């Protein structure tokens, strides 16, 4: 199923074709937003007359966009009502997450929003080019789920770096060969559908939208195992910048008058190296930064937690001065290991910002969850935009 085509001819304004298309889109929208609907429920949501609703549903059935799931089972006077649903297998959204330095995760969601397949593998990108690795993983995941690859209508990809859409290049990523790859072109050619590429922290920021406490917008400070960054999601949506590098806080020098290649950056100041170094000073050790943070919380190493929290609070003040978001979310593996203990320590040192600071509300791989949400939203939008072109 492909959704990136355009009608052969425009729909005349005010014509019966336009009215029919509007009705079909309205019905399809409500089928996408609800698990099941009866005709009476559909009519209430759309305002369509009974004959019109019947005609609309007939066309949705004929196009393969809708199916019937039987009839209602509740006791009632008269015949039981037919139950309608969007056809889950009509189209699929695929999401890919690249992990530094050698990981790929693929997930596929159907048109009803259900995850139908997922897989994660470690891949040596010096042996298998990163674009080929993504292609192979997409093909294998779709095949194992017994999904027709032609029905994958969109692919979204999260990368640990800045994606320049104008030049189709990935920068600031610790992935061998990534800067030389034209990733969008390679995947679009292979899959035959539109491909959209995002920064991984931006994808994680989208996952945080699931938390109702951040409905007014947020800035995510990502304290990850491999690196740090920030995601900016304000009233107008994600802020990505002209070259996809908005939020690359890890590369910013912590002292404005010292910005040479060997001078400390925010990655040095609050990233994994800082956690390990501060932990060592306070006698807290572990296999990596995440383990050190978890050990510090478990053993009640207040000096270690407080010193690190003071640095994190400073970074949040910087982000607030730039974006003034209603919420500041601490995410990433290091933040998760610190849990509420770290959040409370940061709040104590953040002064007036304390009430804005929240822990991540996402459980699991926030980047993979966010990019799959983006892919599914794109799929729904494209299906609605391309609804029934043959009937226009």
C-alpha cells in the first residue's frame, strides 16, 4: 500500500466529489481514533444521515480501509448492530532506532496502532554498512511478522546525532560510516515508501508527550549512557533547527571563554565521564556511569548525588533561559538509574525551577517508543490524505 501519490485531477470545489471525500475522511478519522464503532456511534460522531453513513461505509469496505467484526452481543430490542473497525492490515508503519555504537531496533505498527513485530540486534557497522544493516533488519522483521512489505507505507528512523535533511547526512554520531551514507535515499529506494529521520533525543521527547503533566510543552534533558542532549517540544512542536542540530548540548563548552577541542563540554560536565569521575571521588564505583549512579542511590552516597545534581541544575537553568518551557524532564539511562533520589536532589538545587522538574514518565526504550509514535502518526495522516483517491 502506497500513500504518497496524488490524485490525477483536482477535486472541484463544492462538488459532490468533494462532499463525498469529506464524509469519507470524517468516517475514517473516527475509525482510526476508536477501536470499534457501530453505525449509530459513527453517525453521532460524524453527523451523517443514515443513508449517507451507509454509503460511506460501503465505499470504505470496497477500498479495503474498513472491515466488519460481527455484531454487538449486548441484549437489546431489535437486531444487533454491526461492529465496524479500520482494517489493521491495510497499511503499516515501521520505526528504526540506531543505538551507538552497534545496535539496531525495528518495530512495526499496524493501522489500528498495534505493535505487530519488533526486533533488536547488535551489528558491527565496520563489517556491514549502516544503511545495509537497516535494510536487512527491516526486511527480516517484516518477513518474520508475515507482513507484505508493499504495505509498509512509512518508515521513521531515529539516529544518535544530527540529521541534515537538506543534504541527507548524519553528523555528530558515533556510528562507523554514518556521515558518508545518504540514509533517507537508501531506505526509500529499498522500501519504496517515504522515510523520515529524527534525532534520537527528539524521538524520546515525543515519547514524553504521553505524560499528561507535560501537555503544555517540555524540554527534555537526556542523560544517556552514551551521551547527553536536549529535546525541545514547545507549542509549535519539536524544535530541530536548520540542520537538525538543535539540542546538541553535549558539544557546548561549559565555559564561554574556552571552546577549544580539548576544553570541557557539557558531555564532560554532566555526561557519563562526569558521573564516573564524581563517583570515584566519593568512593562510588561501578562498571559504567549507569551502574555508578545506581550504586550511589542504593548506598545513600549523598555527597556524590548532590555534586552531580548541582551540575544538572546548572544545565537546566541554561535550557530555561533559552526556551522557558513549562516542564523540564530528566530522561536517559543515567537519570533513570538516579530515579526520584536524583530528581529531588536536582530540585533542591534548582531554586525557582524546582516545580518544573519532572522525572521521565516513559518505561522502556524511550527513543524506540517515540519514533514509533512518530511513524504511526505519520501513517494515519497519510492514509487520511490519500483516502479513497480512486473515488474522487
